[in-house]
C-alpha cells in the first residue's frame, strides 16, 4: 500500500483530505501539533488506515523523526500533503514583525523543511508526489485578505514551481492547490457577520463557498497515478474566483 503524510491533518481541511486519501487506499499519517489532537480527529470522523503522529511543521527535528518513522514502518513516503497553515489576521499597517515572521515560519518554513527531507527519500525510491495547500491568495491579491497571508501563500506557489521544475527528473511531482474560502466551522465563526459572509459568497462565480470535500477531491487527484504527468500546476478550487 502507498503511504501519505498530511500536515495539519486534524484541522477542517486536513480531516477531509485524510478521509479521502484513506478511502483511495493510502495508509495515511495524520500529523498535527499534538498526537492527541489527531487521535481525537480520527475518532470523530471514524477513520481507518489512518495513523496519528505529532509533527510541529516548524521544527526540523519533528520532520526528520516522522519521515524516519514512516520509512521504518512502511518503507516508502509516496505522497506528502503540506496542509498546515494559519492566518494571523492583521492588515500590513498593524502587523508586528513577530506576527509577520510567525506567518512565514508556519506557512512557508514548514514546506521548505518538508520538501528538504522528502526529496532524498523520494529520489531513492524512484519518485513521489508533493502537494502544497496554498490559497486563492497565492494566485492573486485578494481584497479581503491581509498581506502576510497572501505573501506566504504566494511563496508556496513559487516554491512549488521551483521544485517541480528542478526535481521532476527524479519522477517527483510537486503541485499546489488553491482554495477560495472554504465552508468550515472556523470560517463560519470568522464570517459570523452576514454582510462579510455575503461578500465572500458573491465573489465566487459559482455562487457558493467551497467545501472541505471539494479541496480533498483535488488533492486526491494530484496524489493519484491519474495525475502522473501533472507537475508544477497551480490547481484553483475556487469556483472561478481567481478569474477576474
Ligand atoms: N479554510 C479556508 O477557507 C482556506 C482557504 C484557502 C486555503 N486554506 C488553507 O488550507 C489549509 C488548512 O486550513 P484549515 O481551514 O483546515 O485550517 P484549520 O485551522 O482548521 O486547520 C489548520 C491545522 O493546522 C494545524 N497547525 C497549526 N500550526 C501548526 C504547526 N506549527 N504544526 C503543525 N500543525 C499546525 C492546526 O493545529 C490545525 O489542525 C491552510 O494552509 C490554509 O491556509 C484554507
């Protein structure tokens, strides 16, 4: 069986991605800031073939340890989904240097560390698929989103393309997924003001928000052999939001 590691796996999108990859037949390593958080998520959505691991994506030692564990338990790392991410919501004029740096640590340094340690494994095993969760904000400047988030997601987009261009020769594919606002509990809370929710819905040509399952379906495709010749693509899951 093929293995997949998902970061931020206990979060709203992470759970849907883990569920979909498990149903696709992967042995899934759900990772997050604590093992308990993952175990609770696995129980909540009744997942089988999903294992829990603590992985703070900003810590290089955690990455090394998780890759070592997966290699000794399963013998391969076929797919890595870099999904963990945060938005510390400050407009640029109010954003402290500490918050700016924290955003880059969690959203970008994480993916640098992930890829740095995945590449030797994937080269040795003859290939692999790396999927980075960016955002519609990694494609365009977004009027409702702060600059630190947009800058980190833009960095993810070009980090993805660089790896795709330079490591494709090892049969390593690297692609990014770009959701618009996804209907999660987090967003329901954040957009509890009906006016703000209306703005977010109205910006989507399809007229409604994405669901976690929409995002998971895109990840599932990029992880699959059906996408064997897809490398370096930025796949929007945004109902057309980034088109104008
Ligand atoms: N929800 C949306 O509308 C939306 C839209 C576009 C892109 N995204 C992106 O999708 C990804 C998932 O977002 P979500 O909505 O599921 O958020 P979420 O807050 O529900 O989940 C994020 C997960 O990341 C984990 N996490 C945070 N810091 C971590 C760290 N240092 N190490 C390991 N894990 C850590 C959290 O514990 C949480 O489980 C993020 O990268 C986000 O930027 C989300």
